[in-house]
C-alpha cells in the first residue's frame, strides 16, 4: 500500500482503539460488524461513514471484507 494510505489506516485504527475497539480494526469494519449485530454503534456510525466515503459503494462492508481477508497486512506477514 502507498505510504499515505498506511498512515490513514493507522490513524483510523488508533481512533477505533481510543473508542474502545480492537486496536487492529478500522472504524469502518467495526461499524459494519456492529450494525450487523444490532448494536447502537453500528446503527449510528455505519451510515455516516458510508456517506463520507461516497465514492466507494458499501464502504464499511468492503472494509470488513478487507479485515477478514487481511488485505491491510504487509506482504511480509502473508
């Protein structure tokens, strides 16, 4: 991944950890899972995040799939 994208993901994961989420998960992925599981966090944040990333259809779902498939891992760890 490009350097700027790595920084963005790191900041995203930091924000998620500061909000009591898993330190290696993005807010987008967490929001998708939370909405899927009927939690308030997801009902509140998933729609807002998807609007912010309007150019990527179903952004939070795509972020969740990327987490599951470990696409953000460095190739050194695959």
